[in-house]
C-alpha cells in the first residue's frame, strides 16, 4: 500500500545524518530535534502551539483530558473511522454518540449533528477521513451555537488546506479548539516508529495539554493534574524534520496518482471514485473506491492473486464493535455507514508510484470487472 523503502532511499543521506547526530549527542528525550520540529510544524500549520507526543491515539486522549470532561459526558463523532478515535472516549469514561457520515466525502455529516445533541453533549470530534476534510465551517457553527468543544482527528489529512466560506484558508487540524495527528510511518508525514502531535491556538489548553503529556507536571516533581507519559522521541523528530519540508510535494505526488486512477476508472459506472470537496484539498492518505454491483470481497481476493495490495478501511464500523456494547451502540441505526463498510476498498497510493505499477493495478481491476 505504501513504499517507504523507496522514499527512504531518496532522502537517505539526510535521514542517516540526522539520526546519527541524535545518537552522537545522546539527547534522546526532549532534545533540540523535538523543540525544532515543534517550531517548524507550528510555522507550517500557522498555529500557535504544537505539543508533540508519542502517537496519534495519545494525542486524542490528551486532547479530551484537557477539556475537563467528566465520565458520562457525550461526544459526537462518526462511526466510520479507525477505532482510535472512539477508543479514547471509552477509556476516559465518556460516551461516544455515533452519527452518520456523508455518502460522498465519508466524513461526518453536519446535518445529522444537531439531532444528536443533548444536555450531556460536550464535544464534537470530526474525522478528516482518507485525507478529505470534514465540513468544518458547518461544524464550527453548530459547536458555537451549542457551546461545544471541537477536536479534529487530523491523523489522515495533515497538510490539507481548508477554504472557509469567508475566503480565508486554514490547515486542517487548526480550525477546532484542538487538532490531533499521527506520524505513523504510513501517514503522509510519517516517522520511522510511533509519533503524534496536538495543536491549538488556545494558550490555556496548550498549557494543560503539555502538563498532561508530561505526567501532569509543569514543574518537575510537582504534579498538578493526573497526566500520562507521552513524548515524541528525538530520533523520530529528526526524521520528521527532514520530511516536513517535503510534505507538500508528497501530497502533490499522491494527487497525481489519484488523477490517474480517476481518469482510468471513469469508464466503469459501477465504480465511484473519491469526491474532492470544493471546500478543501484532498491529500489522499488513502484512495478509496465505492463499488456498486461489484463484490468487494471477491475483488479484494482477486487483487491479491495479481500481487496487488488492497485494503478495506473499515469493515466493521465503531458502533458495531463489541467494545462499545456497554453504551448500547449496537442499536444505533446508521444506514449510510453500514452501506459504505460493505462497498469501500482502497488501492495503493504513495509518493513513489511508477507508471507500470499504476498500469498493473488498473489492469487487474479491469480484468476482474470484465471477466
């Protein structure tokens, strides 16, 4: 699905030098590479505060902890997402309230949010799925009306530009109260292990999240709040510092692959290619097709016989996972989410794809459809 080795070979001298420099200086935790990466990511995102942390799941958990939510408080979120989005809610004793997604963008449908709001609702967690931004202007309008926090799950869409209705442009992850991202190796901006970050323009939330990520302390050995231990290590920060200046070019490369797929699959009415919403720049963390009249699972198995990797993100939505049975989520009715989980399939997309690889993948899909 991704070719990290080929990408590494293109930047090998810089990566090797950066990693060796960390080792030689032995500043493995909270060293200058972390501080410098934090500043550089703040500049790239045009956001006041970036708090690096150990992974994207920690980022979401720390963000929700910083909001001062209490067990039983409700958080509105889509069910069509990776489990980490909602898992952290359960860990904190919060109640995930699952709402429907837009059939075209795969992101939370703002028109479904208000009906899910109760007196216990405290936050909305939209997910910018597959690299496509949720409709943040509509979400922020609802949040402001009902005095709710907004935490963006930006793990799959870092680098995406969001075009507001007023003509301004923001990076996804910087629009809500807090934004969370992951630097898992396969992400558009990935390190060589685990890593994550939280961002905000709110000074008080930033201070709170820094404390929480550091055992609840702002001064060593003085612990003001219950926290955790979540740090981005210096080697991962060094890798990310090399890759961050290339992020926009990485996104452009992915979009060119998406263009090729779009043009090829236009000949098949049974295949719906990803929608590119006018309000944002799709950064194509995944290239996900929606199939109609094609057996998705049979196609998935057939592609494997042709040495074409494909993935199903996600076969079981969160509201149908056993882990949420205590919340009665199995009674949630989300027909669009269920419809998508039976029909989506993602094809390889990454920065190093060659024309012969694209031709082989497309030919394999065509062979299955026409057989």
